[in-house]
């Protein structure tokens, strides 16, 4: 491994940490951070504040310490920690990148694992290599900016708009065992059995009579939280979306449309 590769590796890995920390802070400030409430690191629960702090502290050390071996080892450890966390949460929704609706998958796990392995290999190398801190900083900032722009574009491109103007009822379906459902209740300041806009929006449990009737009408709801837009005259004519981001986007769109109609 040559000096340029090591510097790009350290700078890029540090930039990702800075980008994800900034994204989580941005999302949390707007109450849009979906963070799991249960175990997210084997049997333990790590708070978002702890993870953000760890990312910032490790980034600061990586940009300040001259020696590349200790920096590579430290980065390898935190990325290995990401592998453990991502494996624990695989298939679940997590705001690791400050993006609602993004679920932890194999790409997340193997990307962190590969990064950790390469960093560990560089730390174990016996070559005498210099890694300029200024270049590390430039690469880290560039990586963080690119990552931030990519996440913002993702949020815009995946924004959901609802055109179901013939629908007159919206159900927000929650499950008591769903961490994203708990996050949605906190973000929207609502709970099961709440209603909005003269009862056109209803917050219900997945086992409620309303949802049982929807299932009998052929409406398939498999994942939670879910939002179902429907016509009370024809319950089978329903539009179903699942996921924290999806629910919030549909809710916002529905509220805007209903308020416009009332005006």
C-alpha cells in the first residue's frame, strides 16, 4: 500500500463518519431521525447521541494524529462496530444515514466489513509510509460533502406524493412491537385511537376492527407502520404504503390536500 492510497482510505473513511454524523444531527433536529428503540448492537442499545459522538471523536482523532497505523486501527474498530450493529438490525429501518425509510441490508454490512478489513490490513503493514494530515482533511471534507449531497438527492427523489383525490379516509396503522411505529408516534405527536381533520385521518392498531374489515375487503397490509388511503364507498380501492418515511410523506401530502379542500 502506498502513501496516496492510505491517505485516500483514511480520508474517505473519515469523511463517511463526518457525513453520517452530520446527517443524523440534521435529521434529529427536524424530528426525522428513525432510530431503533430496542437492541441495535447485539443485545445492547446504543443511543443516537452515543453513536454521533463516537463518529465525531474518531473523525477528529483520524484528522489530528500524524501516524497512520493508529488511525487506521481506530477506524477499523469503529467500522467493525458498524458491521455488528448493521447485522443486528438487518432488514429493519434505521436512520444511520439520516434517511427515513432506508433499511439495513447486505450492502451496508459488507461495505462496512470491507472497509474495516482494508483499514486493518493497512494498520498491520510494516511499510514506512507518510500520510499528510492536510490531504486527509481535504479528502474527508470532499467525501462528507459528496455523501451529504447524495443523501439529500435521495430524500428528494424518493419523496412521495398522493393523488388519490377520490379517497376520503386515511388510516395510520401501528404495531405495538414495531420500533419505527414508536418513532412515528413521537415524531407526529399522535397515538393509537387519535384522529385528525374531522376523523378523515385515523391512527389505529394493526388488530383493530377497521383493519380487520380492510383485510376482509382484500387490502393487504404486511409491514408496519403502514398508511392506507381509501374510499369509504369502496374499501377495496385502497393505496397502501409501509415504512416510516412513507407514512410521514403520505401524511403530509394528505393533510395539505385536505386543508386545501376545506379552504
